[in-house]
């Protein structure tokens, strides 16, 4: 039982460290935790690019995803493309450009992962 508790505590600690690592980018671009999750999900999971995919695979509520996606759209960080077979589906795409947070977040995520793995070896 102690091993399970330690594992949970370690997971929480890693999550906390990761969130602190992304804090600078979050503050600079005024992003919420959910917006960061969505940007990273879309950057790292290419075939899964709809709000439904985000809800299913990131276990976020529909309302939080909807609100965050709307916010990211309004700030120009995302664009939508209608599915050619099912007009009800909108595929979310990251906007590219010099002042986009997705690249910086992705770099931060990769650096954190690399350092975390190295620490456990």
C-alpha cells in the first residue's frame, strides 16, 4: 500500500513541477491550464484533432474544452477546417507563426520529459 501512495505522490509532484515549468509561457501568452493542454494535445497527436478527441483522450469536460477552444480561436492560436465527409466535424489546426505559444510549449514539454527521464536513470 505504501508503494501505491508513493507512486501517487510522485505523480502529483511531477505534475506540479511540469506546471511550474510551463508557467512562464502561460503568463506570457495568458493561457489557462486547459488551453495549454489543448495546444499540446493538438501538437502531439496529429490524427486526433477534434474537440471530441480532446474530451475523450484528455478527460476534460466538454464545457471546458468548448470554452478553451473558443478562446484559442479568438486569439488566433487555432483555426478550424470542416470535415469533407461529415460537415458537423471541425478539425482543429494550430496556427503557425512567430508569436504562437504552441512551439514554445512543445519545446518546454520535450525538455521536461528529457530531464525527467535522465533523473530516473
